[in-house]
C-alpha cells in the first residue's frame, strides 16, 4: 500500500476543502491516487451538504449575462470554499445559469433575510386588506385570514427572493434547491452573495413629446 504523506494530505485538503482525516482516509482507500480521492470525497459529500452550511465560502466567481442584444445585463457573485471548485466547469456553469435566471426572473433580494422589515410589513398589510375585501372571506375568523396572509407572503417571496424563485430552466425546483444540490455534489458550501441587474433605460425619464408636433416643428424651421 502506498505511503500517505502529510504533503499529499495537505494538497488534497487545499484542493477540496475537506477535513484532514477525511483526506487521509480517502487517499488511503484509493491507494494514494489524488484524482480518485477527490472523486470519492465528492461522492461522500452527497450525504452531508447541510453540514457544510457553517463553513466559510471565500472563493468563487463573478459571472455575467447579457440578454436581448444588450438591453438587460446581470453581474452575480457566487461563492464556494476552494479555488479548485471555483475553476471547475460545473461551478462556472452554475454561475452562468444563476446570472441568466436573474436576467429573466428579476429578483430583488438574494434571501428572505434581506427583505427590509418595512417592505415586508407593507406586503403583509396589502395582503390582509385584499383578504378582508374578498367576499369569499366574509365572516371568516382572524386565524383563517392570518393563514391567507402568510400564503400571500410566500407568494411574494417566490416573486422577489432569488433563492425562493422557481429556477427558470427547471421550475420544479427553486434556485435554493439548485444551490443545495451543487453543494452536495461538490462537497463544498456554495452560496450566492450578491447580484446587480441592469435594464437599459431603467430609471430614466423618457421623453413624452408628441412625435407629430416634433415633425411639424422641424418642418417649419426649414
């Protein structure tokens, strides 16, 4: 059996972010073959994605997506734990897919925790007013109205929060589900840190001059 050196364990740990003992055991089981050890650690990560949520994800990539001939553009930062995963084709494809999703779905926040309290209170107030003004809810107790309000808040999250939105390429799962799947598959914690979405002309007051009057004015000056 090949001798497992400390430098080999260190190298594998740097490339995968796995623990020292996990790396040593993987190398032992694969006879010191680093590539096979990496594959083994990834497979074992399938059962422990949730355990990785507390680990620091300081590597990653900033991805971009331009749509509609330059009319919509997105920048998104997606983090992982190691440069090894950050340079991988699967991770880079994930970043691209998330950027494309943001361009299409127009989220306003990454997580529910980012939604300002006043914005959430306003949505709750609107949802309650709508529920009470609906004739179908006449004479229903407050407890039922509260459930209706919470249901409408969940709908708000699905529309405004990136991780809660159905993934555009597979609406059966949310973007959050997609990130969890990739965390499990890579064996590292993956998180979406931030994004910016740009739409051509957004926020600019467009001219409202009457085209006919403009043409007449130009003709009169000739």
